[in-house]
């Protein structure tokens, strides 16, 4: 990709703005002259296919519009629809609410575990058991306070008319660490009934992402009761956490199951210029912080470059970043032309990002709703086939996205 100087200046300005309010660490960015807008210069291993880079399309108007479904939410983090058409919405400070089909929000559901609501920590994702109609089970991920600081955790519970019952923490990231950064997290049910739990490196401990005896920077795979599946890759390795599915991740806040292949797909927050689309596979190393397309907010290089033998390349990366949170494969028909697309929330610059995939590669990216100026934290599809998002602010909303 060629860049003339005016594009460079514009992109550098956009990048500066993007870093200021993304979920990429909270460090005050330093304008380093736009060098991160150059294509990667570190040579890859001969024959290795380097990742495709987002062309950074402008937000497109005239395709979809948004309408307000619910207001008055404080930093809503996740939205999932129940089989009866109601939806569960989490608020990061530690509240779970039920949203009726008409958008009315319930008072907070009782029984939510105590959360560490600082920085990026708090109540995070919610997942609904595929057999919810029979067992009423839901799963919550959250930053759990405890000895040493806090860590990503997952609880399951039964959702009853009187609140959560039989609340049980089924996973705890170890060790717990101080600080409010990089908890992840999303919970995704695989077709085999196990749960993927995405996490982050806890920001100040990036090297832990490469250490198999630490929970940070890993995607975990657990059974719904918290036990470790027999075929997890490091289960028999004495110095490794048995829950690990894949490692070398920075901060994964977007995850979804591919509707055709059943593969896990994720998007993770990179450093400046290093957001990544991956489909994490069993036992593989996704590189952070040894390889990355991003640089530190100071402009300093991170790790060894963009490619290395034995480390996985992302499918696609964003430079400038999108600050990704929330992800769904759209398999409905209510929005023409979107069936089969990947939808991703962008916190910064703030948009709904749509990708088309062909044979595992991104063949098209479009963005929408940039004119709202909202941080989109999560995205899902309603029973009506329309897209629902939650916006991340102290006056957060649920928006319904439909064709113009
Ligand atoms: Ca990577």
C-alpha cells in the first residue's frame, strides 16, 4: 500500500485519536510520526503468508440505521437474547438486567458475584446455556477480586424469577494480579458443549502470555461444570495450566463460533496498530508479545517483529486499530447482503465493522454508524433478525440496527 504525505498525516491524526480512548491500555499516546502506517518491514519466514491488513474503510452511510431500544445503562458490556425473546444485559459496574422485548429494563438481578469494577474490570460477558429452556443456566465472566489483586473468572448460575440461584465459580484465572487492564473476556459455547473463555494479558504482564503456567494471555477451554476436557492440549503437561486452548494473546474481547465450520474466531486488541482477527486452534501460539503488527504507544518496537517460525499469523490486522469488542456471525436475512458476514463492535473510532470471509480470508470490510460517535461494546442478533448493539458510556444504550 502506498501512502502520500497527506494521507500519512490524516492517518496519524486518526491513529492519535483512536489510541486516546480505545481499550488498548490507557497510556497517553505519543504521536510517533505515523510510521506505524507503513506496511510491515520485518521479513517473514520464506514462504510464510503474512497477514492481510485492513484498508481502513470510512464509515458508510445509507445502508443501515439505528433506533434506540433501551437507555440508562452504565457501561453495558454484553447483550444476549434468551429463547423467550427477552435479553440479558450486563453493566460493567456489576449489574445484570433483563430487557423485555419492548426494551423495558428490569431492576438488577440479585446474586451476581462481587466484581472488581476498576479500569476495564467488572462484570463482563454473559452466555446462555444451549439447553437454557431445560436448565435455566447462564454463565458470567467478570474480574474477580482476591488475594494478589483480581483475575478473570467465570460463574454459572440458574436464572430464576427471584434472581440467580446455585451460583458457582467454575473458572479462575491464576495468578490474580493488580490493576484494571486487559481482562478480556468473552464466553463462547463450542459445538461439543465445552466453553471457550477469552482473556487478556493483564496489560503490565505481557510476557505471561507466553508462559503456560500462568492464566494471562490465554484462551481457555472448560466444560460447563468447570472441569477440564480430556483432550485439552496441555492437560498432561505438569507445568502448564490444563484449561489452556491457545496462547500468546493480548486482550480478546470479541469471540464467536463460525456457523459453517464450528471454529472459534476471535478479534483481539493489539497495541498501537496491532488489532488482530484470528481463529485460535488447539495448542497454538498466537505470538504476543514476541510477534505483533503493533508498536508501543511510545512508538517503541515490541518483540522481534511481525513473523516467526512456530508462531501463528493473524488472518487480518487493523492499523490504525478499531479497538474491537463484541462479535457475531450474521446468519439471518433481515439485513440484505449480510448473511455470512462477521460483525464486530469498534470502540474507537466507534463503528459496526462488517467483514466478508472467503475460504478463511477477509475479502471485504465495511463500517457503519460512525456518525453516531458511540463506542460499540457488544453486538448480537435478535430473534427478529436485526442486529443489536450496546454502547459503552455512562449513558449507555441498546440500539437496534436495521436496513435503511
Ligand atoms: Ca498474534
